[in-house]
């Protein structure tokens, strides 16, 4: 592992604000009010994993991976779809994709399906099982959860546009 090679985008499955658990698991968290807050671990902690000293955001896919999360989607249900009481918001998604764009520039990570992806894309794209994770397959304005790759493509287009 030469360094940081990818960014994985999540939702927290929590409330609108950053929690202590969120800070442990993600490098950057975007609460619903739109700021970007750092997690406990620097992104460099995920270059070479040391037990208990890195952001463990994606099962078997943390080495070299930056974890960015949007607060929200507590009690969300995939089928029949319900975003729960704290759905992610359009301004929050925009802010998060600007953050991801800046991280891509800073760490020289190209924007591709294998290098900037949602947690829902990890299994179909990288072949790493994720125990039914469906974040992020829904965005504000959608009526049901969509195809992981199409949603990811939309987010990657936002990241590219923010450059």
C-alpha cells in the first residue's frame, strides 16, 4: 500500500448531528446543517492500520481509504423505502461532494468508480462483501432507493464539477 487510494462515502444511519461514534469511524463528517467536521483519526492513520488507531468505516476495506459520512438516515428502511426521521439533505450532499473533491485534489486520488465510491458500491465494484450495506443508494428527490452504481455516478459527477 503506497498511500491513500480511495474515498468511501457513507451516511451515518444516525441523527442530524455528529455523534461520538461517528467521530470514531469516519475521517470527515457532514452534519445536516452543512459544516464539515473532522473525525478522531487523521486520514493518514488509514495508510497502515494499527489496531484501535484508525477510522474503521468499511468492512475489510479501510487500508488506504478515507471515510466521509453524511449525518442522517436514522431508522431508514430500504424496502418499502422510508428515509426515517433524519433524511440526508441536498445542501448536505453538495457540501460533502465539495469536501470529497478537495480530498481528491489534496491526496491525488482520481475520480473513478474504484477510487471514489459509496459504501453501497464496495461489494459490486470491489468484490468485498459488506453485509447488506445500502448507503448511499438514495438521495434527496428520489422516491425509492436506486441502483448503487447510478447513484455513485451522480455523486462522482458532483465531485468532478466541484473541482
